[in-house]
C-alpha cells in the first residue's frame, strides 16, 4: 500500500488545487499511470502512480486545495484487493452471501445469508449479532473516506447503504444512490396546528440561481486557481507600482517589405515563419541596452540592474494569460527567436509549460493586435518595471512632409512603466528607440 502524495511544485509554490481525477476508486493502475491533474498558480501538473495496484481510496476531491507532500489518495495491493479469494473464507462468505466452505464456520455463513442455524442452534441469536457487526463494518472499515464524508453531510447511516462493490466497500456512488431514494420514501412532516402551509416553489435550473433583485437567472462558477492568481497579481501590480503608460506609433512599412521579400526563403531555410515578434524582441533588447533601468527590479531599497535579457512573451491560453520566457534573447538569431516563441506558445495552449519556462523574465512584450486591439494600456508583470504593448496594424494617412501624404501601415505601441525608478524622459526615450529600430530594421543588425 502506498499514498498518492502531492509532488514538489517548484520554487515559491506550496499548494495547488485538484483539477480533476482521471481514475476512480477500485480502478487498477500501473506504475507511471496518470492519476490526477493538479492546478497551480502557473501551470497544471500531472500526478502519476509510483507503483502498481488498485485505487483503494480517494482522500481529497476535485476542487479541494492541497499542500505539497499531502496524501490525496491510497493505492492498495492488487492481491490484497481480492480478499474473498484467499486468506479469510469466513469474511468472504459473509460479504458475498455464499455458504461457508468445507471445514469453515457454517454459523457465520448462515448468519450472513439468513439461512437456518445448525442443529440445536438459535438462528435468531445468530442473525442479530451478524447484522449489527455488518452495520458497524459498513459504517467504518468498508466505506471510503469520501463516502463517509458525504454520508455525514447528508445525515445518512452507512449501515443502511447497500454496497455495489463485490467486497462490500461503500463508495460515494452508493451514498448518492441511497440519498436519492430517501426523499421518495420519507413522508412529509405534518404541519403544526393552525400553521398555513407555504406554497411550493418550482426548483431552479441546475447550476443557476435567481438574482436577488430582478429575478433573472445567473450562473455561479468557481474561478480557477490560475484566474485567481492572475487577478491578485494584477491588483498587486496596480497597488504597489507607480504605473504610467506612454504611447507612440510605428510605421511598419519597412518590416512588411522585408517580410514580403524574404518570408518564403526564410521559411524554406529555417523551417519557421518570419513573424513580427523577432523584430520587436530585437528592438526591445536594443532599447533596454540604451535605457537599462527598464531592465531592472526593485528589491527593498535597492535596484537590481540585470545584465541579461530574458524576454517574457504574453500568451493567451484557454485557462488564462501566461508569460513564458525566452532566455538570453540577445544571443538568439531571428529564426531562433521565432522558433522559441512558437514552441512556448504551443506549450501554453496545450497546457504543458514547465515551471522553469514561466519563472523569471526581465521585460515583457504583449500583443493585443492579434485580437484586433487598436490601443491599450498593458499592466506590469511585477516585479518587472516595464512592458511593451503591440497593437493592430492599420492603414492611416500620414503626412510625409508639408506637401505630401500617404497611406501607411501604422501600429500604436504602448509602454507601461514603474515611475518609482523610471522617469518619464527615460520611458519616452525607450519607446522612441524602439520606434527607430523598427522603422529602420537594418539598425537591428548593428544593435545586435
């Protein structure tokens, strides 16, 4: 027998939430089989079986918070699960209702099956103790913890619950089935004398509750651990940082021209598409080198000036926003950046990111333009002090000089920064540098 325990979740993560069980009590599992999925603040992790056996008990249910090292279930021996076939024929006979084997104790078998007692015996006396013992066993040893908890909540005596398990173990399904039958069998209580019976209200649809004010139906849905974490971190960022945003616009003509001329050869050679993110990543790195405070972090009364460039790329996944990190992005080429971002984005959407891929980061880039956003104010990914927001490329008339205008593909860019250590002049200078590098892509080579 072994316990199913919550594994080590990584640095700074001490608990998680059971997202769902992939097995149920009584299932046979092998070493390495995935038993449950655990949701943490950042990623979902799988909990696997450490040995072969049978799921004898599930101690914690889906939706419950659990700590690192806590036991959430028990795996029993596959041989021990089949007690009826071996060591104790008396118990097996009592549980299955079969007659005792030769040389056994027919009294016990007779008591369990309700058969006649042996000659000279007292069947009444034999039956009564067996029934009480069976009830005690059913309420204690032969019921799963989940079933006991459910029975306590519903006020159900486990001695009255019938087990569908061959060895007589009562599970949650047995308690649910018993509870469903109680309202039909129980007679309604008689109203007190002189009391006026209240009108019966029709039941509300499952999962919905009427609104207290206007009577309209609403649905209550529990927030996931990741959504709760995102919410708390965003509120924390607004409460702790002196956050401001500055804006500019970028003429994307040169980058679009390069992509048009080079994208086919680029993909054929490197087996990855030439997108916008590699240009923006390189431009951000060039601007961070010119304005290093945007690559810093506040630690108490000190500044941590980081001499490396781990760029976080915000990715919208089904479970919520995540920010995987491209490590040492300044040392990567355009195809390496595109390939790495593609891999991280695919993992994010498949919910297979590892904790190290989400930890750290010195600066973040987020692209709301893929969803059609024209302008926004991104929120800092604390403890970072800067985040660049990209937006939709849109043709707009631009004055080239005093006499000429032209329609150009323009993008608004936004820089949110922590004013505690970054002054407005530095923030504006940083964003202007990004603009200059993007509008003159050849300068990116010189910056590299």
